[in-house]
């Protein structure tokens, strides 16, 4: 009898211990997991910004939210797959470039019209202003399931990098096979400058350069060095034709399920993300150029006259844009650039 009673007590204690463990695990488990996925590596601005987001949100909501970061295509292997993940709600956060979003919402290419922005101060003023907010609102209203949260930077400024031919002016681009994003505007720009555009996923660029399929790319020194493209890219022509804006999105399906205080913390996290990516993009340019030259690469800079000629050669892209998407966004862009140039005078030096 005593043995039976003792056994019952032992079993009861085991059950109580298991229940306590289950309760404790539920208490320790965060109420929300936010997944961030992007295609770039840990050396990219996207990762730095994601870490800033994670640190900010988890500090503001300790124990309540866990932020998980998936770089290098670990969660979704293509732009389309990542966007579909957000639309379905299985992924909370992803960033697209303007060109990467163009297939889904072509009018956003107004932000990629070449040679539109003078410098970082002007472009940051524009992307933080009413134009980009209105574009985000339109995309949300169109039912695409994406909420624009912030605009950061993912590599600095696009310029031309080539394998064999050094570019010293607009005529030197003639006949070169240049990689672009799947953006009709980017492809038309290359044609206007005499080149032959080739739209390729970022993951295929190294192999295409290695195989001699490409003669050049439209990227920054930061991207070229980080992805070891300088194994093949030997010349850089810094014309800074477009700002590499990173549009950061949140799944609208998941956003609607969040509590107000969590939304506030997430919004604060995105502010930290934008600041971090912009800062790193600016700070990393000089070291990237030095590393490129140290490996034997040559760098030339488009002077004001050359940049003016490049802008003149691509001026028809404004008409190209209006024919497809109307005048409204372009008018707003011009208004915002004028406002921001007045607010941020150029450095005379």
C-alpha cells in the first residue's frame, strides 16, 4: 500500500513538473516573431539595417517580439518569391530596389530616372518626403499587400563598371553588354547610351562575367567589392546616374494583425534601419574604391560636362516614362527635387 502511494506521489510530481515546464516555455516564448529576408549578404547595408531594426524593436518590446534575419536568399531565393511571401503573410519584411519593384508597379521607376539627383542630401530629402509616401499609399490602395515602411540605401550610387574597356565618356559605352535589373527604364537607358542591356538576377552576375557574357554592370564600388565582382570588373566610371534606394516593406496581412504598441515599435525600428543603411553606404564608398584600386582596378570620375552630356543623352526617358505612366508622378518628382535642392544648397567645394 505504501509503495503504491509513493508511486502515485512520484507520478504526480512528474506531471506537475511537466506542466510547470510547459507554462514556463509559453511565458518565455515571444508573442510575435518578425522575419526579415533579403537577397544580399551579411556584408551589405541591408544586413546592417536589419540588425539596427532588430536591436531597436527588441529593446522597445523586451521579451515580446523576436526578430529573425535571413540574408543571402536563405528564406526566399528571388525577388518574386520574397514579395509573394509578404503578400501571403509568411514573411513580414523584405526590401526591393526601385528596379526590382518595377515589374509589380512600374510607375515607381520615376525614382530611377537617371541623373535626377545632385547628391545624398537631396535624394534623402526627396525619399523622406510626400512623393514617396504617396507612391507607398497608392501601392497599398491597389491591393498589392505591401506597406512601405522606410527608404534606405543598398550600395550607394549606381555607376558603370566594365571588364575590358575603360569608360571616359558617353561614346565609350557603345556596343557594351551591360547587366540591368528587370526594369524597362534601366534597359532603355543603356540603349540610349549605345549599349546592349541584359537583365539578369543578381545571383547570376558573377557567373555571367566569368563566362564573358557581360561586358559591364551598373553598380557601386561597394557592391562590386563585396560580391568579389572585381575578379572581372577592372574599370569603374563614377557617373552616379541613380541612387540605390532600398524600399523596405511590411506584409500588410501581418501589419493588420499587430497591436498598436507593436506597430509603434516597428515604425521606430524602420527609422533606425534607414539611418543605419544610409550612413554605412556613405562611409563604405571610400574604402571600397581603395580596395578596388588595390587589386589593380582603375577609377575615373565623370566631370560636370560629361555628366551633363549623359543627362542630355538620356533626357528622352522622361518622355518614355510619361507615355507609360502619365505626368503626375514626374511633376511631383520635379517639385520635390526643387524643394530639396533649395533646402540643401550644394557644397561650393
